[in-house]
């Protein structure tokens, strides 16, 4: 079928909760994708950082095929042979003691919220049902009812109330505001080390380290959402490592399976995680053998192929080349590793206009908040492929 036919079918039968670029992708390999008409594109979104290892990495495909023939699901009512190894290897790689597996990223954040609240009641002694969690303006942690309750994005939040209480919002990157917001009822501070959906917003230097100090001084858990920022995207396995911070708990997902399967997790210390007792939380698919097999290999690929290191090198080069473009509608470029936001001035065409033009040139990127273009290609991208993209980006802004 041609793209126009498939788009028409989707418009007729699919919910209209997304407004994608009108490209219909049929196959992919590494940082490249091809549409149903055979046109080749460089993927500069990487499924919102889910395919850091590149599309259809052969090692991941092989493991998934092999595991599909052996065992895919037992639920947690029984034990399987891969979950203990997945937990051990992930905890040792990221420096934590305990791990709880889930499926999508929002599930991991919800799990972390429940863990923080339960810890607040069981360990800190907050009066029951009075726990508060501090969050930041511009946050994006998912789209569940609880999570959108503390969003300040009207598109994500409006018409879904009544909202879940217990969240206090402060400006992103403001450590002084964090300290002022803490009360005896504060259980945790939930924060993205770098805000992704807000437009790849990097906080002021030292913010996360100062936040960690404040949280420790007030017996408040530091909960970092590393679902987009983690697993190599910013040039480190965790973005919090850039300031030598070890959060009390983290959520990870997306690239945890290299885009092959929905997998996420919360990691913490045994002391914190052990406030969960039998039947107090769970997931039918969490920790399933297929997820464990693919994710173990996905983590090995990240480490053995030095993908975080490549993100440092190629990201610095990509940003340097973007900053050389002189155009009246470009305001500035920001980012970390291969996570880049090109911010436009609000006196010209919106970002989607440029994303459509880039698509015609063979570069797939996505807008956010109307005026920001995100560039976040798979971490396997080479210097030659960055140059290929830059030639077309310059052409669009010419």
C-alpha cells in the first residue's frame, strides 16, 4: 500500500491523539529508516531515545528470536531463570542494590512515586496520606492520571481531572526553591536530570548536586527520572553521573531494551526497596523472560560498543555544526551528548514547519513546545552520517 492509503486508514480507524509527520516507515537498520515507497531517511529522534543501540540491532534481534522459541512469560507467580540475572547485571552496572521491573516508562515513574510515598509513611513517619512529592515546572514523566496531575502542559492535563493531590511544583533548576518547598511531609523530589519533552533543557551547573545535598540534609529521597536521559543518551550511562550524583532511586526504560520490547525498571537501595512487601505492588509482564533476555543484551551492546562515548564525540560535533548556522529564526542550540534542542525565535515559522521540510530532505526530527526542534539520533551514528544530516539541515535553513 502507498503512504496516502495507509494514512487514510489510520485517520479513519485510529485515535487522533498523535499528529505524526506524514512518513510511513516500513523497515529500519541502525540510524536509518525506509518508508513504504523506499525512500531512505536518517532517524534523528530514535523513538524518543528508545533505540539508542540503533534500529534492529542484530545482536538484539538474535536474542529475541532465540528467547521467543524457549520461554516468553511466566508472570511473577513463578520464578524464571533470567530475571535474577537481569536484576544482578543491571544493578551492578548502574551501582544500585535492588531493582523492580515494569514495562513502560510511565509505569516505572508510577512505581517510583508509590515507593517514595510508602517509604515516607513506613520509614520517615509522615502521617498517612499526607506525603508530598516535589516536582519541577516543565516536567514530563508520562501520561497516567497521577502523573499528568502534576504536569503544567495543558495538552497533557486539561479535561482529565479531578487530579491526584500531593505534589508541589517548583521552578526547574532552582535549588533555593527546592529547599524552601520542603516540609516535614516531603517524601521525595522527583526530577529529570535534563528535561526532554520541555525541549532538552539543561539545568544550571551544580543544580543536581546541590539538590542531592538538600535532599540528604532533610531526609528526602532524590528520585531521578532517567527514562530518556539515561543509558548513554547524554554521554554517560546515567545523566546524573555528570555531577557525580547518585540518586536514592532512579527510573529507567526506553533504551533498556533497545526498542525491541517495552521494558522499564526502578532501582534503589535494598533499604528503600524493601518497604514493598508481598502483594503491595506488581506487574504481570514485569520481569518476563523475553524482556530480561533482550534487555541484558541491550545493556551489553551499550557498554561493549562504547555508545555513551560515541554520544560525547558525535554530540559535541553535531552541536558545534548546528551553532555555525546563521539564520534569523534560530535563537540558540543546547543539549548534552546526542540530545540536542535547536530553539527557534518566536517571530517566524514554528518548529513543525522546519521538521516537515527536513523530512522532505531525508532527515526525521520532531518538534516540541512549538518552537524547539529535537535532534536525538541513535547512538551508533557516525561522523559521516552527522555530516550527511548537517548538509540537509543547512539546506533547509538556507
